[in-house]
C-alpha cells in the first residue's frame, strides 16, 4: 500500500480534532460490553503471603482488602473488553522507578492488545504526602500543610509530585483530602489540613492547581462528611445536620471544584444520615454536577460500590449495587472491577438505561483524550522513566522548607528557645528521637508499605532527631534515652531516661505518633483513639521527666511529633517550652533541630487546637456559643490549651491601624479591611495575619467566629507591610431557616490578629437591604493583597 493509500487515523485518534468530537466518535464505536469495561479497573496487587502485618488487617493497605481476594478476576478476564484504570502499580509493593514504569508499560500493552480498539487505561496512585512509591520524596503530612498557612508552598509541592508521577507514566493522583476535622480522635486527622473549612479549601485549591499544572489529574477525597463520623471511629455513621453539612463540610470541596477546576472526585465511605455517598444521587449529581457544574469523573473509594451490598445493605446483590451507584453519578469503580461487571447485562435486560452508561463513559473517554492516551503517538512508557529521580535535590529542598515553615512554637517561657547559649549537655528523651518514621504520614511509602518489608528500610534517606541534634550542636554532648516505646506499656526504660535528665543542661522530651494502617500505628487510617491522651505509656514518661527536671531546675522542651493534637493541659505549666511538629516529612529531623537552635525562625500556626483535656473535648473552634462558652452549666470546660491559629516566633510582631472602607454595604457589595503588620523584633520572621468574622445576631445560631481570610507575611527586622482583605457580602452567607443560602442584613464584626484567640483589632460593618437568597456560584474566597513598605 502506498503512502497515498494508507488508511487515516480514526477520528477519535486524531489530536487535531476537538475533544468532544473525538469522544463521540469513539463512543459510537463501542459495544455495550466495551463501554462498561471503560468504567472498571484492575489492581495488580502482590500475593497475600508476600508480606506480613501485625494485627488489624494483616498486610492490607486498603479497607477489607483481604476480604476481596476470593473470586477476583485476573487481568485477562477483567480487561477482556477494555479497562478504565490501573490501580497502584507502583504503590502496592517495592519497585524501582524504572522497574515500575516497565511493569506499567507491560500492563498497558496487555490492555491495548486485549481491547479491539486498543484503548489504554488511566493509571492512578496515592500522592497525599508525595508520590507513594519506593524512593519518592516524603513531604510533610497534610496536617503540616495546614500549619504553614501557605497555599503557594502547597501548590509548588503538588506540582513536583505530579511531575514525578507523570515521568513514570502515572496519570491520576488520589489527593487532596478535603475533609474538615470535627473530632480529633479520628485516625485520619493527619491526612486533613485542619479544622477550618476556608483554610482547608484554600490550601486544597493550591494542591489541585499544582498537581494539574503538571499534567496529572487531582482527586478530591472524601466526598463528603467522612471526618464527622461518630466518636471519631473510621467508617462509622455520620449524624450531621444539613446546615453544618452545607456551611462547613462542603465548603472546601466546592472551592476545589469552582476555583481549582479539579478533574476528579472520590466518594466518602460514610453512612451520611443513612445515605451512603456511593449511592447518593443528591451528592454525586445534585450537588456536585447540577449545582457546582463539575464535569470530571467520580471514582469510587476502594470497594465502596460493593460495600453498598456488604456493609450498608442498601443493595441485595453486587450487580444491584453497581446499577445503584452508576445511576447516582459514579463513573469508575476502584480499585478493581467487581459490582460493575454486571453493568452490560443490566443494560441488555433493561434494568439500566444505556444513556446512563454512556454518560459515565463519556466522562472517562474525555479524560483519556485530554491526557493524550488516544493519540496515535502515545507510548506506554515515558522516555524519562528510566532516569527519573523521585527524591531529587529540588524535592528535598522543598520538603525541608515545608517542614521548617510548618513547625509551631507553642510555648516559650522566659525565651528559653532558641538555644542560643549552646548548652554543653543536651538530653534527648523519648521514642520519637530515634525513629525517623515518626516524621512521616500514614500514606508515605515507608509507613504505608515498607513497614511490611523490613529488608528495604525506608527507601529514602532519613536522619533521626538525635543525629540531627548532634549535627546542629557539634560543640555539645547529645545523650539519648528512649524511656518508653510508642505503644508498649513497658516502663522499664524510664529510670535511664531520668538519669539522662540528671546529667543534662537542657532536655528535649520528644513524644508522639508512629503512623500505620488499621491499628498498626498510633495515627493513620483505622488508627482511631478513645481519648486524646498520648499513646501508650508516653504520658507517664512525660510526667516522670517533668517531675524530675522541675526538682532539679533543668529546663524541658516538650516536642510533640504527631498527626493529631493531643491533650497537653496537664503538662503545660511544668514545661519550659512546647514545640509542635505535625509529621514534618523526610527532612523533619533537620528542620526541628534548626528550630531548636534558632537557625530557623518558626512561623507555623496550629491548624487544629491543642486540647487541654483528654476527654472533655474534642471540639473545634468553629462552633456556636453553646459549644464554646464556659458558663458554669457543665463541669467540662471546652476551651483548649492552645487555640486554632496560635503560634509564636523568635521575633515579635504588631498588627495595627485597622481600617474598614465602609460603614455599610449592600447584600451584594464588598468592603475592604486593612491592617499594618510590623516586625518589632530583632530578626527576620513571618507572621500569619488572620481575619475572622462574627455575626452578632442571626436567624440561626452561627459560629462565634470563623476564619474568612489570611496572609502569611515575611518581614525583615523593623519592616512592615499593609495587608488588605476584600470581603464580599456573600462571605457572610449561611444556610437560613428556609434551608436556602442567604445574606442576612445586619451587623458583621471584623476581628484581625495572629490567632483565633489573639484578635486585638475589632471593627464592624453593616449589611443593608433585604434578605437576599444567594444562588449557585457564590463568592468563596477573600482576595488579599500585601504591600511592603519601601
């Protein structure tokens, strides 16, 4: 055949054609069975006996994974007519980047060869704290992103994560988590960005933009209500009112859809007032698509579709569960096809309309076209895969910066920190000091997978705190005693710890979490707690060390390396200083040591409060008067030891000159609120200027205050800047008695400061007019400008 006689590429494979034209052309070519196959997935997970686990779910890395081993189909059967997604080719067992890319390429080629039209699959991975694979950078946990209050930093991190995944052939990342913390006892607090919906949404938009700028698809988790489970228990029912759901839980998701343009959303496992989100037309279609205009794909959390039959019991069979979920608005079943195997037969029998099937297939094909998977020159293995460094110098540098910018100086009596006059003898006590995995979140590869493959170590360079302190203080003697383990109740090591206290000029007492899965850690998925006491015997160690040190006059720095906030009220007055490091990532040791020495000036703020009492809470700052007040009607004081937004520095800042541009605005108007922030200390530092609003009188109970804007401002000693917020009236809107969102006329109080309980500047403006119903597409953000004084 001559060149002139060559058959041209089909319309759907022609990149010069419009995306929708290509999608429709391909959809027309597919049979019902081939369409259904595009909504399924396959997980090439390792054999069950390839790794062992301790307790919980053995070696599982997903809920009830082992329960789905029997009867699962192999790749040939799953992909006989095509395949929608390939699940965690890199993230299920240790493989090098080159080996993983080659394996992914082999699987892709198999999928292409199996399917009549040769359609590749979308490959996805976890990427909450970095690409979850062997040797990839482990950035700080999401709760630490919250502590930075820096969306641009999160965006930069996500861009690097996406670039690394794309370099080895991965197209979609299952992040970010936009759940708003409602109960500190929940194990997955570490995966969230804290207890405030605006902070979570703003940082989440940054993550989405960064990941998708790199060419990878971001996926919002977990839509919606997952973090509000009863008693903080994973997979427990969620009992929540529609107002709290609209005004707190949904806010970050709407921001990421409308402002971030996210490509994918994953459902929650929750039982939301009896309605499983995987089968909720109200959530997956009514809210997400009809109200917010979302056009991407909805992917199921792992086995969530089959859980409709086995766990929620709203479907009698798996096939029925598949029809129920697809009809509600689900598009792709993850991590492997199960309930969706029956979709084609359901169409043929009339139980499912082909138009419903087509709707989901269009969304999947549109993403495959946009990713270039259907272009004639697409290759299963990217050229860069063989030489990709997943823990590059640039990655590590950013991970160090994020760690440094996230560490919170909570308490600093008599300016005990930094340790400017280098002590000769530094005692480092506690289990966190010699286990660098304590820096890492549950979804980092070392904790998520390698904890079951001891021969591989951590897969990346990690330096524990003792070695980091030795490097940071070369002229000092650093001595360590473990005292206790993370969970073991054995106290036999406490006498050695007290001996170290007696021989030290200062003691760094470091306790906290070791993340794991399903009870294999103290923090992480399925690692929920009954109260907010430190894990294991660590509280007893803290008591013993503080008592001994106080008798001897030895200053103690309590260093908390955790994924959730723990109750510190009983320890506060006996400590000299408290430092909170929320799982600061692979560079955590050096970052913490730098803060202690003063090389790093801390600038982190608490994204969750530190409770005073082990069991008298949890309760977040975002509550109405009955949740926040201490009026003597209960013996439990709900006030925390340290409030949301709190964080100290080694310099001092002053926020002054509040100006509100107008005394009143219309119900669709805007007002500018400005302040001057000045570094009044002797060294450079960064302060987070925080804007809170309050509604003194409303038709429903409102939060006492809510974060409506923030800006992290870096200032040299003596320098100042003008920070101006633009507040639209819709930023005061709420769900009224009628169940619709409204802007209500009346006074709005403005408070600006440096923490939710440190708001020295108070102003007010009034909203004039009649009550206004706010339609879809409301203003979700508060633009802020920072003008540095020359």
